[in-house]
C-alpha cells in the first residue's frame, strides 16, 4: 500500500479521488489514514471536483486534462504535455505566481508544472535575474535516478545487487557510473531534457533573450538533483548583494560556508520542500558572472510540492 | 602483494627500484613477474638511476626529487610540488612535448605531471585551441573516488556496506551522494583542485589569456573522471572541422553518436590509456562556442600513463 498525505502542508481536502490507467486501478492508497481506491477515469469522474493534480505522463494528460477542465476542475499538470502551449501558464509559485491568474484575477483552468531541473534552477536565479538581468546560463546537472520514477529507482537498486539487466533504464549501467543522457536526443544534439531547461526557463522568466547552454547527466543517487550553474548578467555583479538577495528569497535556503563543509548535497536535501544553494562565488575574471551549486528534491520541489503550491496560491486568492 | 607492469607499453626497464616512506617500506611488489622490495630512500638511492617516477605526495617530492636530480636522475613528478615552478616544465605529451627539452634538445632533469582533471581536458581541447584559439572554458567535473587514492576507494566501499564512518574521506558521505568539493577551499571560494585546472591549463597552453571557470565535484564512481565542458573560441567554429580535428588527434578517441547511446562513460574508460570525447555540439546560439563531454581513467592518462609517456618521449629522442 502506498501513502499519500496532505498533513505536512495542511492542504484543505474534503474528499480525494485517485485515478490511473487499468494497470494500477484497484490498488489502494492511504490518505490521512483513510484508504483510497484507485479508479480508471471516465467522462463523469471530474464532476464536482475542484482541483485535479495530473502526474501520469503526457498521454494520460492529453486524454483526460481537457475532460476535467470541461467539468470545471482546475487542473495542474505535471507532464510535459501543455508546458509550451501559449494558452497554458507554466508556473513556479516563488517565481511567476501572477501567471496563475487571468486579467480578471481568475485562475486559469489548466496550469502546467515545469520540469524538475528547470524548477530548482529558476528559483535560485529569480532574485538575481530581477536585480542584474540574466544574459546567459551554462548548466551541468547531476540528476538522481528517481527522475525516471519507480523504474529508475529499481534499476539502480538491482544493479547494486549485481543483477544482470537486459536493457538499461538509464540508457547505460548507472551503478558506479555517470551517464550524460537524460531522455531522448533531438536533431540538434541536445536531449529533450536539455531543451526543456532552455524553453521552460525562457517561458517562466518571460524573456526569450536568455541564452541557456545545458548538459543533463544521470548519476547514481536515489533522490535529489544537483546543478552546477554559471550565470552571466547584463549588469556588473556585487557578490554581497547576491547573497542578500538569495537569503531573502522565499523557498530558497542558502548553505554557503564551504571551508566548513557547508554546501548543499542531495542526501541532505532529500524529503525537503525547499531549493538549496551554495558555493556562490564570482567568476575568476568576468565581473558580470557567478558560479553556484543548486540542489533540490526532484520529487518534491521538482514535482509534487510545486504543484501543490500552485493550488495553495489559488486558495489563498479565493480566501483573500 | 601489489602488481606493477611495464609489459603493456613495452617500456625498456633493466632494473627497477621502489621507494616509499617507512610506513610502506618492506612490502613487496611484482614487476614483470619478479619481486621488488620497497625501500626507504637515502642520499645514495638514486646513484646510477636513469629515470625516477615520483608519486608519493608533495612533501616526499620536495624532499627527494632534488636529491635524485643531483644524482643525475631525470625525474617525472606526479605531485603538485613543482607544477607551477617557472623552471619546471608541466607536460602532457600529446599537447606540449617540446617543453620536455631545453634549447639544446636535452631533457629537463625535473618535469612535472599535471593534475588528472587538467590532463584529460587539455588533450581534448588542444587541437581546437590550435585552430580556433580558446578564450573561455567553463567546466564541471564528475570525479571518481580514486582521485583520493586507496583511501578514497575504501571510503566508498565501506559506505556501500553501510559501515559507519567517523570522518568522511570525501568531506561528506559519498555513497549515493554528490559532493561539490575536491581538495581544500582557498580564500577566493574556489578549491585547490579548481585552481589547478585554471593555472595548469594556462601553463600547458602557454597562454595566460585563457579564462577557466571550474566547479570540481566528487561522485560515487570507482574509476574515471568525467567533465562537462563549454568552450568559447576567438574564431567562429565549424563543427565538422571540430570533429575532424578531434578524430585525428593522437591519444583522443571520439565516441559520438548519442542517439545510438554512443558517448563516453567512466565504466567503459576504466583501465584505458586514452582520453574519450563525445556529445560534441555547437552552443545553441553562440557561433564561437561548443559543449563537449570528456572522460578518462584518472589513474592512467590522468597520472601513471602520462608520466610514462613523458619518459617515452625522452627515450624516443635519445634513440633518434
């Protein structure tokens, strides 16, 4: 039996329904100590449902999100299906909360949750973008196996037990290895994951002039993505100002006293809702550039937490 | 009993002596099937010795390399002791073989072997630097635990067996983790390892105008360092020309057909003497910039192989 909980964030839920494909239907989940049976959705499943959180892949979202929206449900979709749709906002609540609502102040009926690697990067960069304006980002990632879900986790576990694998979930063996591929390659030599970091960052910052040069890499870590980020700004950078801005930004925790071994690492960030940043330092020569190290739990802030935060923003507005 | 072998490269050895501190003295090594006893060195140890390979840390090198040189031995030092000394060449044989010899064509008596992370990077970049001239390098590393030697290896092994560790060889737990620290921090917020990549790259390329922005990171891999490298050149880049140059450079093996999962990964490069490069692609916007992925066995090309190759260049010259 799997566990779901809304207690941690005190999110108000009067009734919860769980939907999945036929493969999973019939299993039971625990939510606030009560059992919830997983059902296969049909056209009437969303009648009377206020909020729908979709996280069952792009094809399920493409099929069912429009049905839910038609029934009056506000949908937050964690798949990539609608992220680059001009009519669908792509939201990280600390970064662009205004995008959740239309000109009348009503929430959009369909809102996309960005890719995990993008979310943690834009949270760390937003306060700096506002102050110094980003021109170029060069990012190399260190992504955990849970980016591929349960299958990704099981692949690392079975390889660690030395069980032979006919085909590799992470394209190559991942135990004691580093694989410079996350998702499929496109014709330009970049992966889909890398192009998500490019396109989603621009959409969230509403600035197509930002240049992003990404290399996304899978590492043998169970939970938590790390990112080595170089950023060039339009204005000269004052590192003290950078630290002040990072310290005061919501959802961001600065861990930065490297000579005392204080910097973020994935095993410390696992199970946390925030984005962690450290090793913030000026480029050795460029007065407009810095390097930084950003870590977050890819299943929480990189997925579930961000989606729930979007709903929290909507409830906050309705109650205000 | 540990093994040493010169068979793989057919290096001509008539007699081998092995020196170490008192901690190791008395142990036996196997070299070409014969036993070699490890001795503590004294002032006469290097009498009649043609070549000395030093790899026992900076303090041993500082103490004994001058004694060996005084005895007429040509020393190749793998420690950081003399690397930035203006009177000592820093050599990667594929990159700057000329630096081994003085104006009279005689080999210098003391030659430094660069840092492992630097060696593999400059091998991959040298043919491109010659053609397009490098302006800026932004590099993030994925370094194996053997960078910290036997202790580094044992730390990962014992953590994988869940044995508690009082202090961490890699500063933080390394099993299932990513640690953005290799060696100690300096006042500028960069580590010693990072500054080696900056300073050694400039010395080897004999070009102090090259800007290097490094982030060095330890990963739970037994052998083989990986590097995600962004390079900006002075001239516009032709990617076809880049591939031709990489393909024809000695010591470099191109593995680059990513949609067929052909790119270098550390477990494939383990035990190999070459540097492997893949995922070579233009920056998405900058016509003078590329991204690439470089992997090498840090104990072979990153250390032992490079040192032996320096001696091979000397022997080649003597015999020519």
